[in-house]
C-alpha cells in the first residue's frame, strides 16, 4: 500500500508532539531527567578532577603557575564566547585538574557540560522491514546520548519444522541481543555497518559515545523484509557537524 508524503509527515508530527508533550505534561519524569543530567555532569566533573596535583611551594614556580592559570582562563572564556564549546571544555578540564577547588574553572566546566548535554534533538523513524537506516544524526565522541522510543513492531516468520537458523557470523556480534530488538551502530566509516558490534537501544537508554560518527538504527532480525511496524526514536545529544 502506497503511503502519501502527507500521511508520513502527519505520523512523524504526531510522534514529535507525543515526545514533547510528555515532557511538558508529565512533570515528575521531567524532574527525574533533570536530576539524572545533573548527576552525570557531576560525575564528569569528578572525573576531570581526578589526580589533581599539589600546588607548588616554590614562590617563583607558583607565580608561573598563576600566570598560566590566568591566561588559560581567558582562553576558555574566549572559546566559550565564540561557541567553540569543545575547546572551552578542554581548557576548563585542564584547569580543574591543575587547581584544586578552583571555583571559576568548576563553574565554567559545569556551564559547558550543561550546554553540551542536550543541545540537539532529532526525531527519526525506524521501519521494521528495512536494514540499517540513517538516523540523520551525527553523534559526537565523549558526548552523552539519550534515547526515547515510541512505537511497536512485529517479527514475522513463516517456517517449517526446521525453524530459523541464525548465521554463524551474527551469533558473536548479537549474542546478547533479543530477536526484534531496536539496535544501533555509530559508523565512522562505511565498514562499521558490517564490522562494528551494535548496541541495544531502549527507552531511557543513555551512554557516552565512544567515537564520532553517523548513527544508524534497525530491528535485529536475520531477514527484516517480512516484519511489520515502526519505531519513533528521539535522539538527544550534542551533534557533530
């Protein structure tokens, strides 16, 4: 059955309203999401502060140390003003590591992490009958990625008494993935779709991206062509260019 472009747009629009409306109408989940984000930011800041050195006791060395900190702080502010958040974050993280309990550096790092945490969002449609589908989002390394998922689909098989054979090449890559699960791959290059180990995408699932690349999604099935249904996936992160 042919589906008109207007009908497809309407379905995506309804799904988008559902995603956005859930945050507005359901206050407790929104509060929980905010608390979770703050917890993640705190963990990232603690990680940046690991192995902080002791400030030097030699007066001349301490003077050089302070001079470097002053210049580094100005550089971070300049990067932030230009919205070069990756560079600003790198400088603030260096300051947090170098100077214990340095309020300006900690405030700057927290500000950048908050800005980057959920800067962009993308709603994409994943159809059960297709293989890897481009989400349209380029995920950035070391950025948190949050998923919300809506929809249902069916895994359809017609078979004889012999059942369905899972190819050997799929057993190791998908050993912990259930048939019909929504899975994703971050593809930095075309071969990643064939070689990379996919991850399972579930509602509320969140992770720190291990690399920069395009996000592809699909249903896990040996042959998806006879399936039914679709999923709508809201991707929230700071996307790469």
